[in-house]
């Protein structure tokens, strides 16, 4: 399809369906009105011409045999006027139908006929016995109630049909809209409330297919979570036994090194379980951002005593609290590993929430900005296990923020000269 036509057409489905319905309706009715009026006016003109020529002949005979007075009496009976005139009126411009009436009458009355149209009357001016006579007809002869009734009936019926079509199409489009919203919400990991397939058979089929897919994905998530929880429990038991055996053994540098390795294994195991559960679907709730940030800071006062918080106390949103908590927690924890000073700043721009976490550390090189969100990725190429963390914190935060319809942007900190991780979450409901 031509791009110009695409740009001209409406973007929404309801508008396109209404366009498909209304355009043929309007074109059809326009053609009906055109042909009806053309035929109708043809009949009106012929009828008036017949009446006018017959009555002109009748009044001329009265005038010829009985005089002008008898002709005037007969004219009054016919609701007409007849008389002599020596004045010639200006033949002003006429409409299309007036010209047709004049041509039709001139073909029937061959007496140097002139036809003049007024607001309420039609005057025929013609020659008779070396005199100039006029006969005035009421203009209501050209009036008919049929076109008005038809026109009003067509408008009324079109409005009723259009309203019925709009309501019906709106129901169909609403079903598609609900299906699309439910699929989008589920794709972002949000809880879908009471979705029920509705609408036409094809839309119901799509809705049922979505529900089956959602059920299978939930079952898969549940089975995977249970499986990993079982593995975690078994591995935790084994690690605990090893640690107990090491406590019994004599202390040495080798034993201490093994203990450190076991502690690192436990950190890896815990963070891997957290990463594997990142797509768990939970409900949204009302959250005060200032209180949430204080909960995060109070969870480990020693670690976060270096944090400087800038946030208004009145920012309230509807969001998945657990996911947002984990995102901010991971970013602050990452900043604490590389910097001594941390700045957390919250801003609201329209319906978007901006949360920036800055530090005074070495920053993130440009070549690592895309790789840093990969699971288990560390900027330290040696992947030193003595370094705290497994490389999953930023990956978990990035996956969770996508579920909240947002993203994380990495820039250089202007205030602390280190790195700046900015969380941008769009289209939120503030209250």
C-alpha cells in the first residue's frame, strides 16, 4: 500500500472498522439521493409545466370570450392572478432547476414567454392579441414533502445504524484491546487480573491460546523454581557438612583458604537462585519511594552509612515493590564495592520515575557498558574469586527493571566523578 495512503488512514482498529462501514454507506446514500432528486425534480417540473400550460390556456379562453374581468374571477378560483402589463422585468440569473422549468414551459407555450421567479411566486409573462399578459402561480406548486421525508428518514436510519455498528465494533475491539493488555502485562512479569476471553470466535480462540500459554509458562517457572530449590537444599547440606569437618580439623592456612572458597560458593549459590527466580510473577501495590529507600538503607546500616539520599517524601506509585526493592538494592550494593561515597537521587518527570545511583569509584569503561549486565560478568578479567560478588547483581537488576517497563542507563557521574546508574521506569501511576 502506498505510504501516503497509509499516513492518511487512521491508526487504531476501531477507527478503521468504522471507516470501512461508513464510507460505503455514505457513498451509497449519496448516489441514492442524487438519482432520486434528479428523477423527483424531473417529475415536479413536468407536473408544473402541464398545470401551468393547461391553466394558461383556460384563462386565455376566458379572456378571449368573456373579457379580463371574467378571466380574473376564474384566476381567483384557481388561486392565480392575471392581468395586463407593459413593464418588462429584468431576467435575472436563474438556478439550474429554474432554467429547466423555463425551457419546458417555452416548449409548451409559444407566445414569447418569459418566466420570472420570486420568493413566493412564479410569473409567466406572454403576448396575446397584441397585448402583454401575466399570470402569477404560487411557488408552492413546486413544493413536495416527499424529498424532505426521505432525506430525514435516511439521516435518522443512518445515525441509528452507525450507532449500532459503533457499539458492536467497540465491543469487538475492546476484546482485542484486553487481550493485548493482558499479554503485555504478563510479558512484563506482572500479575494479570481475571482475564476472560470474549468477543468473536476468532478472538476467543486467541484468548484461550493465551491462557493456555500463560498456564504452561507458570507451570514451567514453578517446576524450575522447585527444582533449583531442591538442588540448593542438597548443595547447602553438603557445604554445611564440609564446613563442620573443617572446624574439627587443625587450623592452617590451607584450611582457611578452603573456608573462604566455601563461603564464596555459598554466595554464588544464593545469587544464582535469586537470578533464576527473576521472572517470578507478583502483584503490584502502592509504594512510597522515600520509605522504600529507607527500608533498603536500614537493612544494612554499616554498608549504607555512606549513602546520601535525595528524594521527596510525597512520591507514591503503583509498582511491584519486591522487584523495585531488589533493583535499587543491587545497584547500591554494586556502588558500595567500588566507591566510598554514594548518592541516590529520585526525580519524577511526567509519568516517568528516574532513580540515579552515583559513586566516586573508577567508573565503567565504555567497552564494558553493554557487557556489564550479562550474567556472571565481571570487569576483572581474572574473575578473582576473592572479590566479593558473583557478577549476577546487575544482571538481576536489569532483568527486573525490564519487567517494570523501564531500563538502566550507565553514564559518568557529574557530581561524584565515578559511575552513574540511572533507572528510568515509564508510564507509572502516581497518586
